[in-house]
């Protein structure tokens, strides 16, 4: 028997119920899988197209999250400016915003009638109903995960190593690449993986903003939702695929968050 | 390579001026919060002054309308903690400065190896900082600071965080590398001042209150702080007297100064009794005979 | 992430179902025995395209029968069938097509034979002002026209597909939405130039004045039929059947006609 480590027995009981609440639905999905048809179901042209599109868009979104999220986290953690608290709160808003609201907001920003829509139309770029729209939607909902994880890591790490690097003659850019980023590498990795996972699961903002078309905007979650109407076996099979991908992603994030590197 | 500093930082209540001649090592003494860190910060470019200027080797570091960022000052800072970059090997740490200033990789490594040899740390070259002891890490940090070939080296209590057993060896290393180098060392340890510094300045309340050749300042202290550093009592008339030469009694005597016991501490085989600004060292037996406790009225003779 | 949400919904529905059936005041024994007056609460599960009409019908029915409360649940027909099959506490089900009604009949969950109570045809919906100048069905396939349809697996998508077959016009949609409401919102926001929806959707489009309907000659040839039935597991079969009779009767039919539905 493992020890309870001073945790009251009743807390353990509630914890078991809580864990079961999370795990049972996963078991339920697995129990519903039509195993004899599993391989044909997940290798159907529609499913593969959705999976490939999902992985592609989530991958590109993660890159965009890094490109824009790292600077945002740096500015939030290392500089001081008026209204900083407000900016931080707003930047993290997509985290708590219902995805469908995010979709509407994006529609009114990048849509044909949107804030920037006429600019893009002028440039000959059509965003609505394109894979770009999916990527924008996914980036929008995923980027707070990266910013949150990085900003925390930057604050914990402090700036003492950066100060030393500067007095050794390193310019701010060199300090960023050779000291700051390597020091927060674990948070960078786990943040990127979390963003990828969030992007992979995006549904509401995508259906609202990007629509649904096989191979272009119909990502795995959209495909699963649609399949549920007509071909529940396929929906369940694809759900299991998404569960598997998510488990791998969560596992990687745990590894990425290994604090080994932080020990002096 | 003359350094002149004359700056004010209102938020820290500092008004500091200082001159360091080329090749001179100056020790900065002062109580906590006296303004020593502010002085180093001003020189390293980590603290912005409200007014004043700093000139190193003819080049203005800061002044009216001028602000040179830390990485272009040619000023290296060695802190209490070694702060070696944990993600780089020892060799890469030492090569960091030269690499950052644009020296090629092979040349940087060669320079790093030379400096590691200078501080007797060649054997650690391929190790990670986490595998070093505090003293070893600080030696590497010295090599790293010097590998940038700074015009001015700042040392902020470089041995304060180390195990006392490794301090003498590190002090010897510092004595070697600081010879003929323009440097400022902040310290609490009077031994550092005697061994490493040509000159001493004393800071209190954000101002330089005393300055001069090490022996002159410390052997004939003019401030209570400097006197306390060398273990002497500074008397109101400017004379100094050793605590062991002060006698204590519990009854009034001719020529004695009255006071109240503020503190009692054991120092090796002696007991030090503090009365106001004065300290008296008593043999334990004598201390027991007097039966002193804080708050007692006593009379001192010296 | 979505798969978890879907599972959670299923779990939630199951829990909700138990809670509701326990909490339903149902028909008190005394009431059913003593008089012919109808009392109690019933739940109607109706196809999404019936939203406006059934909301009105429920109010009228409640006025005519003061002891009765009617709650409506609207969703895609196939989603509703899945929910009823999983024990949702529905008393009446109205489908937008015969296929889904048959699914429920096959499961043995219906009481009696479903009655067709309305028909619906397709219409082109365009943003206000008809910017792409759509005048007939063939215009939907013109290059440069962004057309949105329903996915083939939902009834409005099946109807669109039937129209394409009939006219020989092949539409390349920019999005295949999961529900007819998705088509409407993409058009009303101006993102799409045209969409295919039910006649009744154009009429009942809520952002009034945002969209216009464009009728086309082939429209009457593809007709959706709406069957309705009382359900076997109803706790209040008398009221359920009364509502079905009301809808198929004179008053109900007049109301449906006013909303744009065709005769059975």
C-alpha cells in the first residue's frame, strides 16, 4: 500500500471520483469503438484529409504562437509601461472566451466586411473560408497558453543572468538568443506543445470563422462533429485518434516542463 | 585608463564621486545600504543617474544626453554569486564574452582556455556549472569576466557567499589577476582591502566619507565604520583604542565614561561588550565576575 | 478537446435526463382521472428549421390549454434522433426529413405512425443588396461566387445535392456547414455571396433585413417533408398526442403556412 501522505481519507475518496469523472468518458469512447472497422474508418479519405489538415494547421499555428507569443511574453515580463496590467489581462482573454465568440470577433476583423477585411481584399488576399482562416482561429485561441507559460518562466528565472551577459558585452539580441531563450527552453517547449494541443482541438472559432470544407477548412473536430450525424462509428474512431494524439501531446508537455535545466 | 565618476541618484539618496587611476585597485567599504551597490550599478550601466557623469579612459559612459548601454562599456561585473549560465559548459561560459564581441569561435575558445588556466580551472573546462563547487564556480566566473578584457573590472563582494575554507585560495587568485588592473572591489572583509586594494574609500549615507591609501585609512580610521572594520574604537577626540585595552567596571570611577550595555557577544576566547559606539573585550572569568546583562549601567576606562 | 466536450455533453444529457424525469411534475394521477382538461409538461424535439414556427405553435397551444407547458428543443434532426435514442426525455419529435424519422421508428421509440405535417423547399439566400447579382440556381456555380451549402449528411445538404443533380449544375462551395444556421450566418455576415437554405429560413431569418431570398424555377421539384410523431416513452402521452393533432389540424396548419411551409 502506498501511504496517504497526510491527506485525509475523504479527500482521497473525492479525488477518486474526480479522476473517474475524467477517465470514464475516455473509457466510454474506447468501449464504443467498432474495432473490426477501425482501420478502414480512420484511413478513409475524409478522415485522413481531416487529420492531415488538423496537424498541418495546428503545426503552423504553433509556429505563429512562438513568433508572436515569445515577444509578447518578453515585453510583459521584462518591461514596464502604463496599462500593462490591462494589456496582460486582454492578451489572455482568448483563454476564457467561448471559442464561438472568438470566431465572431475574428470574422469581424478579417472577414470581407471586417475591420481589416477591405485591406486584405485590396491586397488580393481572401481569408474567410480558407486554410489561413483556420490557422488564424487556432492561433488566436492557442497563443495565450504560450504567453502564460513563458511569462511565468521568465519571471521565475529573473533577469540576473541577462544582466551578467550584458556586462560581458552581449547586446540585447545576443542575450535573448544565447541566454534568455535557452534558460526558459523547458517552458518554451511545454508552452508550444500546449498551444499545439489547443490548436488541434479548436472547433467553435473555426466553424464560425472558417466554415467547413473537406481538405481546406474541415479539421478533425469538425469532421467528427459532422460524422456523428451520419456515421457514428467513424466519429468514435476519429475521436479515439484525437484522444491518442492528445495523450501523446500531454505526455510530451510533461517531459518538456522538466525543471532539470533550471537547477543552478 | 582613468575613471571618474560624479553622479546623483535621488531615489537611492546617493551623491557619489570617485576617481580611479589606471591600473589601480580600489576597495569600497561601507555598511549595508550605504550606496556601494549603487556605485557599481552606475558604472556597469544598471542604474541610471539623475544627474552627473562617468568617464572611463576618455570615453563618456553617461552624462548629459549620453547613455552607453552596459554591453558597450567595457565594464565587467563579478557578483557574489558566480551566476554561470547553467545551459553552457564551463568553457562556453568563459568564451561567452569574446563570442559576444564578435571574436570567432576557435579564437574565443583559445582565449577562454587561457583564462581558465590563469585561475587554475582548466580541468573544469568541459563540466557543467551544476557540477562545480561554489569556489570553483567563482574562479570560472573570474575567468569569464576577464576574458572580455574589460577596461574596468567591478567586484561585488566576490567572496562573501563562499565557504570560508576556500576564501584564501580565491583571494590569491584575485591578487594575481588584479595586479596592474583597473578595478573596484566592494567588500566587507578588511583582509580583502589590505591584500587586494591600493586604495580604500568608505561610503556612508550615499556619500564617500573617507578615501586614501589602504593602510592610512584603515590604520588611522577617521570614521566609526572604518574603525570597527579594523577592530578599533574611534574615540570622540579622533584617537583609536583597541577593545582589549578598554576596562569595564560596574561602579563609578575617576576618569571613566558612563554608559549602558547594548550587546554582548562571544568572540573566540573573549567576550565583547558593546556600550554605545565603543566595544570592550573581556576575559570570560572577568565577564562572569561582573555579571553583565544588556541594559546594565557600566563605567569604561581607556 | 472537442471529443471530451462531446462526451461531456452525452454524460450531461444522461444526468440531465435522470434529473428531469425525476423532477417533472408529470400528470398528477388525480388530474388525469377527473377531467378531460389537459395538464402537465411536455418536451418537443424539433428540427432546427422549425424553430420560429414551433415556438409560436407552443405559445398558441398553451393558450388553448392553460394547464399545459410546452418546452421546445431545436437541433439537427439526426442529432435529436441520437439524443432520443440515448434516453432524452422527449414527448414529441418533429423531423425535417423522413430518413431520420425512420431511424427512430426502427428503434421502436415512436407511438403510432408519423404524420407528415409540412413540406419545405429550398431557396437561395443572399446578403442584403445581392452584391454578386445572383438570379438563378446556375449562378451559384459561377466562378468568383462564394456559395455556402449544408454538408451532404444533413437534410438541407441532401436537398442541395438533389437540386444539383436535377439541374446538372455543380456547385463548388467554399464551405459545407454543419447546420442550416451556419449557412445563414455566413451569408448574413457578408462573408459568402450566396447560400442554399429552406424557404422558411429566409422568411424567418432573425437579423431582419440582412438577407434576401432569390427564388429559382427548379426549387419546387425538391421537396423536404416534415413528419411528426408522439413518442412511446412519453410520460404524458395524452398531451403529446394532443399537440400532434393540434399541429396537423386546422389552426396549426394555418400557422405553418403563414411561416412559409408548404402543405403536406
